C-alpha cells in the first residue's frame, strides 16, 4: 500500500487533482488518465537499462516522469487502486500476436476490479494500463461487444484457460487479443522469470524494438522505431520521423517521454540504434 505522499505524487503524474472515494466514476477517471499519460514502452529495455518490476521501483519510475511496460504499469496502477480502497485482483495472462496461437503464458499481468453496484451486487471490471492501445476505460467482465471509438473490443470465453476470459482486440490492431486465467495471483514473483526474459534475454524481441503506445479519448498513437502511427476516427496516418530533432519532439510532445535519466550521449546512442534498425527495416521491404 502507498502512503498519502506516494498517492499524491502518483495522482499528480496522472493529472488527477483529488483523492476521492473508490467509486466507479473515479475508477474510470483514473484509468483514462493512466493510459493517456503513461505510454506502454520498451525504451529502457531497448537502451540496455531495464527497470526492475518491483512495485515501488515502478512507482518511482512513474513519478520521476518515466513509464514502462505491462509489469511496471499494471503493477503500479493496481497498487495505487488498492491504496485508494479498490478490490483489485492480479491474473496470469498472455497476449496473442497476429499469426500465433492464443496462450496464457504469464507474459502479461492481468487486472480485474470488483465493485458493488447500486443494488449492492458485485460487478467485475477488466482494467488494463499495460497494453498500450487497448481499453481507454474499464470494460465489464461479461461477454459482449464494447465500442470505444475508434476501436471495437470483445469479451468472450477463453479457449485456452478453463473458466477464463479473452479480450479480443480491434480487427485492425497490431495483436489479436489477450487471454486471462481466472485464478487470482497473490505474489508478483510468478511473473519475475518472464520479466527477466523480456528485459534481458538476447532472445527477447524487445531488445531491438523501440516501441511506445498509448491510448487517448479519440484514438491511439504508436512509435515503432522511426515510424509514428496515429489512429483516430478519420483513419490511420503513418509518418516517418527521419531526423533526430523531429523524433525527439514527437517522443516528448505526443508520448510525454523526454528520456530523463539519460545523458545526451545516451540519448544519441538510442537514436543511432533506432535509426540503424529503421534503415535495415526499410531495406528489407524493398521489392516486397
């Protein structure tokens, strides 16, 4: 649980002014602020300086102006919510990339919140601040189609986790969906081996992938290497950021990522690595 000062610092980072009672409306406000202001990102892994997934380390990362990926974002957000009085549960989950099979492999930390409605009946909600361009606001944990423009999500029964559920991503998204195990996890250490692989193994795809994603009210933004992809109600726009100054500008102004805690030399190294990988990608597409 967080202290009052830690809660205040966290809320300030989200642009949320006041501590309120743990209501549904406040949960929605916090969720929307989190996914808007804190992008899912692989910056530290790409730079060779991966951050610990310890919850307090994740909070220090966030309150210092940084961000992280699912273990940091959902670990910190769930603890903030618990500190505010919400009933939050951790779940093993797995993201399904396009072209691959569904799975629950603990490569994602899933969250649910239980709330009492006006009839004192329990409602369960899927919350997730660690998927980048998935829900802008909580989604009921019940089968159905949920429109959060410009995206359409579905909740269906999982085919790979008995009694679990699946959050199906929009048909035009970069991954197919996420499957969740219904069991409640009490200790985040179950995810530690996955974090170690993701953040340090030479076989991790994130080692050489510079990627940020975030959601906002009317769409999403993604920066993959030097390609900025904007999606809103008007469609998808892709822009190549072929100068360091423009790249840093978009990082700061669109994603709120100013590479604090990195020296000018380190920032230049990150840019050079991203540029080199981008040029390799462009060459690989010639004639394809």
